[in-house]
C-alpha cells in the first residue's frame, strides 16, 4: 500500500480477480461436501479478506479517491458474496473498515458514503 498509486490500483485489481477465482474454486471443490464443511472454509476465506482489508485501511495512508473506490468495491464484494450471518457477526469490523476508507486520504467522500449507506440499507433490511 505504500507504493505509487498506479501499482496500488494494479495490486488491488489483481486482488479482486484472485478473490473471484478462489471463490469459484471453493464452490466447485466443495459442491459435493456437506454444507458445514463448505461454510467453514468459506468463512475462513472471507475472514482472511476482511483481515487484509482491515490491515490495508488501518494505517493513515494518503488514499486517493480511486484507491478508496477500489477498496470500497473490495468491501462491497465481500458483503455481496458472504452470507448475511457473516456480515452481522462482523458488522463492527466492516463498519470500521469503511470508516477508515472514508477518513484516510483525500476527502471527496460524500458520494461514496451515500452509496454505501444505501447498500447497507438494502442488504440488512
């Protein structure tokens, strides 16, 4: 996260692609397993992504709006693909990550905040 913006954007794009590929692999690998085995592996995968996003957003880096949008997209991907119970269980961490995205770096956050509030509203209600 301390490299230049072009490299950061490239790394984050590859991160999103890798997450998608790994999720598809998990679905194909565990399609014949029991639900509890699949959800245990899936929750471990989501927790590692959540931990990584938490780490990336915890330091006070100068994040441009482009980086913030990509990080928000990664967080949105996690919310979309994880189960409702997972999001409810990790609600505080998800909110902290989003708060860190908003507070670190450049300030053009109003549209980003409104978009996420609407997404959270639709997801939880």
